[in-house]
């Protein structure tokens, strides 16, 4: 089954009049790709299946309720109309984009591996000391690998995915209870998107104070300051969750360019735009070596 980790309904907002996306590939000799429809990009075979749950397709019960109303919620933002249900439905889909994309799965693997590697190293050293291999050549090779810390474990990709699925509601609650800044772009510098569109944005060097940025359409983007103390949301009070601090604004072109560069750098493999843009092609080429990483 083709599982789209970035929904077709989301990507359709960035298509041209022919319903096509123009992909720009990071890290390839040919950056500019042939136009593709949203259904032909951002999917994995059985990417939403996870065997750590009794129902391996549990995510199928989650996504439709937030993907299906996406277009009408984009329309509401464009009309500067922000209310509880719009925030609720967008928050839950953004939680998925933060937790269940290939980039999120890779980062989860890296974080777990970094957390357990000291324990693995300690066990290896102890076991080698207590039960050294009898073969001299094997013993010397293993000893060298242990000393150089070149033995590690491989984390099953589905495990961090399962963790991400289990945290969807708590992540969504932080977004829903947070402060939203909706940017309406009326310039000739449209917002672009990628295969990893919901990314951390830092106003300062304080890495503990991240905001979440996501382009919603070429003329709309969203910055959320999440509430770290948010509790699970009672559906009965969703309509009351519009904060007095929520606001709309028109970004300066310098900031539009800055946000687009952030999207390029955070992209796992591909950036998407509605047309051929040689300046964007060059920008993707300049940032080809950027990749989301974990701070250990």
C-alpha cells in the first residue's frame, strides 16, 4: 500500500494550474526534476504500518479526520478566520508531520542509538574482558573495534515510529494550546515546501526555545509557539482554544526568503514549488549538504 507521509491534500496547495509539483532534488547532480502530481511523491510502501501495535494500521483511524478537512481549513486561514476547530484539525495533522515522516523516523533512530550507545560500549568492554575470544586474530580485531568504539547497534526503524504515533495526541495538544502566528504572503516571493515541511525554527541561539514553522500554501505559512505544559484536549472545549495572542500578519520578503531557506535545509530529499525557478534551483544546490541532525 502506498502511504503518503505528506498528504496529497496538503501538497495540492503548492501545485501549478496543471495540478503538478516541480521537485528540486537535494544532493543530486541534476537538481531540477520533472513535474509530478502530488500522488506520485512523498509516499512509502506500508509506511504507516507499525507492528508494535495490536492494530498495525492504527494510524488509519487518525489521519482521515484531519486530512479530509485540510482544504477548508486552508481557506479559513486565507480568509483570516481562526477558530478552535481549525486549530484542532491543523494541530493534529502537524503532529503527524513532526512525528511520522521519514525524517522523523531517521532522527528517532539516531536519538535512541545515541542514548543507548554508552551502555552498549560498557557491556562490550565487560564481555570482552570476561569472555575474550580464543582465536587470537578475532580477539585482536574485536579489541580494536571496541577501543575505537566502532561497534554499535541498529535501531529498528519502526520503533521510533511507534513512539511518534504514541505521542501524536500530546504533541497536537502543545500546538493547539500554543500561540499561532499566521503569515499571509502577498508578495511575488511564494512560500515553498518539502518532504519534511513542519520544522523547528529558532529566533535565538537558545535551542530550548524552538517554534514550529510550516508553509500552508504559497501565500500562507504558520508559526506556532507550542505550550510545553499543555494537557490532553477535551473535545468539548475545542471551540474555546483560540488564544488572544493568536494573530495574522504580513511577512517581509527577507523573512519569506529566510523561511524558504529553512525549508530547503530541513528537506530530507526534495523541495517542492509550483514552477521552474532558477534562483531556487541554485539555492537548493548551495544547501545540498544540509540535513536535519540530532544534538547528542
